[in-house]
C-alpha cells in the first residue's frame, strides 16, 4: 500500500488550499474527492449551493501564501460591503464594511484545483470517502470506493478532513476528548438559494443593490435566519434564505401554516418588488436552485486529533451570524496545509504535534467569531418588532460594524437609556442586549487565552461549555 505524507479528503474551499499548501511545503499529497474534475468543489447534486460571497482580505491571504491571483470570470462581481436591512425596511446598517466579491463558484474552485496540481498534488476524483483508518488511536489513512466501486485504502501520516458539515471522518473518529463528533441540529441553518435572471422593474437599493450585498432580517419569512440578495453581473442575482428548524416550527404553529424552506424561498423571491420576469439561470454546471445546511455555532473547540486535522465546514467554521463560510475555509485550508507539513517534518503528528494548528486558526479567525454565537442566539429570540426597534434605537452604525467583525462595542449607555421607551418589552430587550455584550466580552477573553498545549484544553473547553449552556438557556427561539 502506497503511503503518503498527507491525504486531503474533499476538494472544496478548505481542501484545495490545504492540499496545495502541504505540497508546496514538500509533502507527498493525495487529494480525494467524490466529484469529477469538471465539477470540483460541487457540494451536492444541486450544485455549488452557497451565497458565493467572500471578503477581499481572504483572497489576499490565498495570494500571499499560494501565489494564486483571482480575476474575472472567477470573481464575478466586486461589492463594497454588506447591508443588513430591518424587517420594516426603515433601518439599514453597514454590517460588513470593506470590499468583497461574489464568486463564480465553479470557476473559482477550478482555479484552486489548478494551483493544487501545479504544486504536485496527486488528485483522485470520483472517490467516495467512507471512513478513517485507525491504528493505536491514531488516524492513519482513509477507506472508501473509487469510481469503479472498488474498495480502496490509502495510508498517510496526517489526514486533513475537508468533507463538509456531514463528514464521515469526524463522525467516525475514535472516542476522544478533543474533537466533537456531532453538531446539534439547532446550531444548523437550513439554507437554499436561487440563481436568477430578471428584468428590473424599478430601482430600490433596499431590495437590490448593484454595489452592495443585502441581508434582509425578517422572522416571518426566514425564522431564525435571514434572506439575502447578492448581485451578480448583469441583471442576475444570488437570492436565498436560511432558517432554523426550531424557529420555523414555532412560526408555523403560531400562524397555523405548513411552510417549508422551499416555499419560503419562493415567497421571498417572487415578492421582491424590483424583480419582474424572474427566471432561473441554469447555464453552466451550477444549477439555478439548490439547498444545503450550514453550521452557525462557534467552531469546534479543537480541530485536531492524532494524525487528523479538520478544516472548513467539517469543523463548523462559518460565521455564526452571517453563515459565511468561504473566508474561514480558505484561511483554515492554508493553515492546515502548513501545520501538517510542519508536524511531519518534526516527526510528531500526535494531538500535541498538531496542536499549533488550533492556535494558528484561533489567532487568524476563530477568536473573533466565537463570541458571535451569543449574538446569533440573541437575535433568534427576537420578533420583527423588537428587531425593528433595536436596529433603530439601540445600535449605532459603528457599534454594528464592530459586532460584525467579532469585536465587542462599548455601548453609550447614557444615550441609549434616553431612547428606551417606557415599554416592558423594549426595556427588557435592551437589558438583554447589555447582557449579550457582556457575555461576548467574557467569551472573547476566554478565547484570548486559548490553550497552547493540549494538556490544558479540557479545563478550557469546560469553561466554554458552561458559557454556551448559560446563554442558550436564557435565549430560546421566539421568532413571532
């Protein structure tokens, strides 16, 4: 049996840069993926189901480490930021200031594959990864079936898991105190998107904006989540919603309805007043309609086990508020490739030998996103009236911007107390906001002290678990 230095399972947004980076650092790398080469990175039979937005800073990180430069057509359209719009359309907040791009996802991942191959990665498409190989409590490779449905096993010193949220590798790891095997269903967003062409009935930047990506908060149409309209070149857009299963059930019961993600998606799209003659854009490999699930919790507390690293959706890395997963996946992929190579060169690919990857990801991305889970859980406990009032009265544009970056704002309390009307619900909502900001500070402080040695991890993980339990018990989903 041929033995590799590194096996990367999954050729998506984290697997492609991980494989390329490990190979660039001198490793013998095998990358396995269930898709064929022409469809590299495809998430489901629906296609590359995603909002397809990424900040320019993440592309700069790829260019700095791998030397890969992106341009049109893989970068379909540049946007200047993301606006969050209140349910009543009377407030908008520049949620994520700074340039970014709406991707042509198939072409983008195709270019990442070119980078991996140029760096010497051995690539095997049409391979279904079924389970990890484990010896003496170490992951030592993977088992699965090739395109001829023949059982195959491959050995490696380090396996990088980039198979996505439903990965069989993470779920079939040996029992351990580091990597969690399962993701709670209440920490998932059920998402769907349409790729549309349309005629523009009239201009209204709150419904469709050619320079900004739009997020629409509305607990009736997207309970526990939000809707989005991301522009593409010409009269085209990526339109979708995300919902939390429990919030959708509460909303349906309240209104005596039987709506599903699919019915709400269509309602959201066809009721947009600036679109007319909507039609699915189905040219090329990326189908016009698609569905997927995204984790919106803090990333897995530990990303490593003996002989094992996880990256991207496999480790629940998307932003807990925006569900944006491309940026953290690209970042984690690069860091996973670097750390796998470093550990192999040192001859130690145990949990301890791979631990630096946890520290590196926490420093580059993790510590600024972990506390956002508190704010996400808080938002899911608010109905539309409270969201409207809060966006109008409680948060300044600067404070909202800080929150979107995982920073904790210093609320101007004297000013805000004057704004709070004498209504129990408004006062209580403001008190809860103060609690949330305080809790975000506590979690940020904990992540600032992320353990640099795995022997200190269990005690640290216990602290995070207590914090998460506390705020989830305090804020239950209450969309209506």
